C-alpha cells in the first residue's frame, strides 16, 4: 500500500478568525507578501485541493503564479453534486493544469460529459456519513495515484472536514490585523467540548510577514 500524502492546510484569517465576510468576500484578507507565500506553498505541493463552495464563490484558478515560473500542482475539487460550472476558470484552464473532481454524481449525464469533454477528470467518490464526498476516500485515492503531498486551501467546510478527520500534518495560518465580525469562520464544528481535547501541535512558530503574522503548526 502506498503511503498517505502529507497534508498541509492553509488559509488567511482576520484577527477574529474569519476567512471571509458574511457575503463571502475574502479578497484579499492578507497582505501582498503573504499572497506570495501562498503561491510558494502551492509550488511545494503535488496537489492543491479546494471545495466546490470556494469555486462557486470566488471562481479561482488555483494555479501557482510566481515571478519565476514553477510547475502548478494538480487541482482537486470536492464536489458531491457535480456543480462545477463549465465556464469556471478551473474548467477553462484544465487544458493547462490537470484537474480532478471527486463527486458522488459520477454517473453518466450531460454535466459529466461536458466537463470531461473540456478535459476534467471526473472521479466517483465514497460518501461520508453526511452524504458528502469522503475526505478519507479522496486522500486514499490520491495516495493510490502516487501523490505525496496535498495543499488544502479551503474553504471553511473543507478545512473543518480535514481537521475532523485527523489527517492534517501541518497548518499555515496567516492572520491579518483586521476585524470582520460576523462572517465565515475559518474552522467549524470539531466536536471539541473540553480544552484538554483542543488540537495541539507538536511544534509551532510564528513570524511576521508584511503586516501579517504567519503561524506554522506541525501536528
Ligand atoms: N481566506 C482564505 O484563505 C479563504 C480560502 C478559501 C476560501 N475562502 C472563502 O471560504 C468561503 C467558502 O467556504 P465554504 O465553506 O462555503 O466552501 P468550501 O469549503 O470551499 O466548499 C464546501 C462545499 O464542498 C463540498 N464538499 C464535498 N465534500 C465535502 C466534505 N467532506 N466536507 C466539506 N465539504 C464538502 C460541499 O458541497 P457539496 O455538498 O455540493 O459537495 C460543501 O458545501 C468563500 O467565501 C471563500 O472566499 C477563504
């Protein structure tokens, strides 16, 4: 059996722990220096993974864009109902960047046919107990395909599912000196009721980058 990939979760949050406003606006919470860090982190992983919520809200390209060109990781989208729009940036650029979508709706259908015609690899996923794509199933399948590292870039529901599954090796959390108030909280329900059960890293360090603070946690 192939080893499980190393998994890094990363996001940019406000000082009050939000990754977006209540309307979903998240561009840009971090300063230019930490945006460059995000592209370096993409470069350093074989897979970049996001949820369909982020794709529908932000229409991201999820590619590695640095001054010195570097290969972009394979893009993976978790999309139980195959809602990935054919006119999204992800689909329009999948001739350049390999793209895999894990879904529970992989049966024959017009949406699947359209995405495959554009070059997207549509993969049947296992369901979790909430009827969504199983995080463990995706990680195991990616391991089977030989991928050794995954960069999880959000959004909130996907970050929460990876943390709940206990699959995260490293977190890189950018904290910007802004307050958002009600908004999208970075991490949702983890079932932690006692502080003794809080997730605690084996190692942590914090550094300043531009106006932000970057926390790196190793579990
Ligand atoms: N500041 C940052 O660093 C940053 C980074 C990324 C995103 N964001 C922001 O985050 C917001 C989006 O967050 P979000 O929570 O709505 O979306 P998300 O986490 O990107 O995607 C969530 C969706 O993914 C699908 N999914 C499939 N399997 C799942 C699983 N096992 N666990 C969780 N979700 C699964 C679900 O839709 P189906 O049931 O249809 O599959 C779910 O609704 C946006 O406002 C975006 O701008 C901020």
